[in-house]
C-alpha cells in the first residue's frame, strides 16, 4: 500500500489543487493532505482558518475514490524540526508531493522521497491571484470547485478578505 502526503496552504483550495490531487490519486492508495500554516488566519496571505480549509477540501473531494486524511499542520519556527513535527501529526507516508522549494529540501534532507507535481494553469490558479480577484470584485469562483465557492460564501470569506485588505 502506498500512502502519499500532499502539503499546501490552500488559501483557498482551488482547481489547480484539484488537478494535482486527481493526478496523485492515480499513484497512491491513500492520500494525506497536510494543511500548512494551520495556525494563521485573518491576514491577506492566510485569510481562511484551518477549519475552513478542511471544510473546503473535504467538500471538494467528497467523490474521490481513495481514502483521504486532511490534517492541519501548524508551523514550527525551526525548520530543522518541521519534518519530525509533520511525521508526528500524520499517518506514515511513502512520498511527499509538493512544489514548495523549502518543503522539498527539508523532506529530502530527512531521506524522504519527494515528487514535485506539475502546476496546473499556475498563472491563473494561485491563491495570490484568486485572493486579488476577490478583493477587486473580479470573477474568482471559476478558479475553485463549486463546493469551495459555496464554503467561501457561507463563511462570508469575500467580506473578510476585503475588510483585512483595507488600510487605516
């Protein structure tokens, strides 16, 4: 049995993440989704809470055919300890899937296999560009699964992002 770990911030979970997970699901029997920076919310780079991101992901992946474990992972302020922290918070895994250069380096130094999946429509599908669209009142919901758009509306996420984007 092969179990993979896919690490991301998912601020918000979007169609690019969905495409990567569809690809990973063809390679593994079970998938752990690690929600990075789980302790941070209510700022422009991290507007959504860990619980909100769990809700987004679980609703978007309700029809996936393999077991999925969604685990919030808080940052550890010492990179040398982060892999041990992740391993203590998750079921055992064989491969880490990420494109984050620091995460790649940390897991490789720990002797863990890392695969960097190709980004899907990265110019349009990044959390930064989607959040910018939200602030500007542009069409953003085409970039996320419908279930995620529903969660963002349910939690009044657009109002939150616009409020925290204001200056005094």
